[in-house]
């Protein structure tokens, strides 16, 4: 999730330079596929489970939801809003994932228990912090001006004419992105049980998404100049988003989903907001407001409330499984001892006595 903060900044600058967000998404999948295929071959080719029709269908759904749908909506929303708003609305992901996980029975509510209340309370805090940060600024916090100033960023912001915010399209696209991405978490949590190879699943997913995103981008803009990567920021943004934020990040997310579940992973997304706010202030010299600070604190508190509840739930489950395993061993040991102590009783047969 740490890479997402930098991606929001570089992608926003690439879009402000005139790059079509759909083309940026298409290049992102192409670079991601190229970067992840060697690792999938070297690390998982020999141990890859048998491919079934169910797994193929789940990979297709994963590419449509977790990559194509999620990223197309997100970058369109980023074009018509700001990096901070994009991060703020992405924090609806834990709430959407929690609700879908409850519907598909991947999570238990357990509202009467402490861990259940912690997960619900933490999710509410995360969403509340994101909403507060998006709609309330307040006074400027006097942190002074950052000594790190990027003249290129200032130039792009001054010359940009197509990146004006749209109060309806931008937020709606970003909310849709969070909803679609949460669906991918649920799909992948189920798929990872029968296909636990994160590099291979990510490679297949990005490979299919490459064709999907290129097709969508060509439908809106097929001019050669629009696909050019002559600008350094466009090339850097596409490479960074593809290799780091898709190739590496999706492998780590897949690996973590397999071991911890969908909700555990999705709750880390609020950290992007904090990182993006800091980077925006340090590099782009954006002002830090009271609402931003309070919202970020709510998000962090909510993050660790959910993690605490999830951790306690996992520990309780492991304790129960350990107790049941010990009881089974004791039962088997007792049965073995009973067999060993059972006296030998000779059979009563007819014996002929010879005189």
C-alpha cells in the first residue's frame, strides 16, 4: 500500500500532462504482465495446481473486477478530482469488503463479542475519517513550507486545462472503483484456496486485463500520438504503476489474502491516504488542513481497531483448533492403551484326548 501514495502523485501528473487515463491503465497492465511472468515461471511453474474450469472463470472475474474495472474507474476518477480525494474515497474499500465478506460468509459479525464490535467500530472510523477529510478542511496547520519543491509539478498544474474537477463524475467513479475492487477481494479469497500461487494468478490476471484495457482505450482514443511515451513522466508513471503497484503489490496482496483473508488486506488501504497527504505537502507543497489531520487520525485508529479484532478472532480460532487436536490425540492414545491392556481369552474349542 505504501507504493500507492507515490502512484497517485505520478499518475496525476501524467494525466495533467495530457495522457489519457485509459491509455495509462492499458500500459500499466502490459508492464505488470512483463514484470511478473518470469517470477511466476521460476517460483511456481513446477508446483502450480491443475487448472480447472472454475479457476479459469475466477481468474477471468478477477481480471475484470480487480484490474480492469477497478483501475479504469479509479484513473477516470483521479482525472476529474485530486489525489487526496481519490485516496479518501478509496477508503470505502474496507467497509465494502466487510459487507461483502459477511454476505458471502467469509467473515462472521459476532457483534456480541469484543472482536466483532472492534471490527465494526474500526470500519465505521475508517469511513468516517475518509468522509471528514474529503468534505471538511478547516484551518491550515502551520507546518511551514516544504524545502522539497518540484518545479515540474507546478508547471503541470499551471498548464493543465483538462483536469478540472467534476463534482459528480470524479467521486462516482472512485466509489465505483472501491466497490468493484472489494468484489475482487472476495473472489480471490475463494480462488486462493484451490489455486494458492500468487505470482501465477497475478500473471494470468494482468495478461487478460492487458487485452481488456487496450481494447477499451482504443475505443476512446486510437491516435498514435496519444499512445506515445516520449514524455518522461508518462513513461515513469506507467512503469511505476505497472511494476510496483500492480505486479509487486498484487502478488503481495494475493499472498496475504491466502493467509489472512480479504478483510485483513483491505483495511490497510487507509494508509495510502496518510502517505499521499504527506507526499503532496512535501513535494507538491499542498497545504495541510485540520480536517485532513483529524481524518487521518480517525483512519489510523480505525485501521488498528479492525486489525486488533481480526487478530483476536484468529488467535481464538487457533486456540480452539489446538484444543480439539489435543483432545483427539488423547482419545487416540486412550484407545491404544485399552487395546494393549485387554486380556487374552483363548477360544473354547473341542480337544480330543488320546489315551
